[in-house]
C-alpha cells in the first residue's frame, strides 16, 4: 500500500529558510538605496515649493500694488511671506488709504527636516552669513531685489533657487 501512496510535493524547511535569507539580503541592500532617494526627492520638492512661494509673493505684490517680502531663516529652515493684508486703493481724489497699506499678513513655510539652506546670496551675489538670513522683496511692477538660496541635504547635492534682479523671474536648477 505504501507504494500506491504518492509522495506529496513540497518544500523542505531548509529550502524555505534559504529563500528567506536571500529575501533578507536583497531587502537589506535595496532599502538604504531607496532611503537616499527619498532625501533627494524631499530636497527637490522643497526647491520647487520655494520657487512656487517666490512666484506667489511676486503675484501678491502685483495684485496688491504693494511690496511683498520673502524672508529666509536658515537656522529654523523656514521661510515667511510678508504681504499687505488689503489692496491699497486710491480714495478717488488721488489720496491713498494708508491704513490698508499698514496692515500686513505673514505666512510661514517650514522646510522638511532633511533639507537645509546652505548658501544665501543677495541680489548683488554677495554671500549672506548663516545667521543673517535673506530677504527678497517683490515690487508692484513684478520686479524684485533679487537673491538666491541653495537647498540641500547633508552630504548630498542640492538645488539653487534664484529670484533674478531686476526682472523677478524665478529659476530652479540642480547644484
């Protein structure tokens, strides 16, 4: 009767353990590579968001007919948009409503933890000290004071975000 019983096809415990070891090795090699890619994606995303914030500040300056500033704080890895709260309009007889121009609003944006501001340059291309920060002002005609900031991860390449003087164009490129 034993001859009539077919052997069940299957895997031995040794074969299963060998497959698990191989999977563990492949995972151990692949995960660190993907985590490095995640940091690169975060830096690129932060550079694109910074450029979008600069364009937003330029649009606010044009639409409000006021000066809009973007302040970079490298110590806190943060930038802030400071804009007029209301549109300052002529009162009808060439008079300005100064109360509207005085009121401002501030919007703050935090960079991801892996991203740091490494180099700040003003509109003349001069490096700013790390604790000094950088202010880029946008004016009602769309022009700006100019400036550039490099966003990078530790020991990795970064992106240069530039607001060109005097035209106000915003550019992002790899460093």
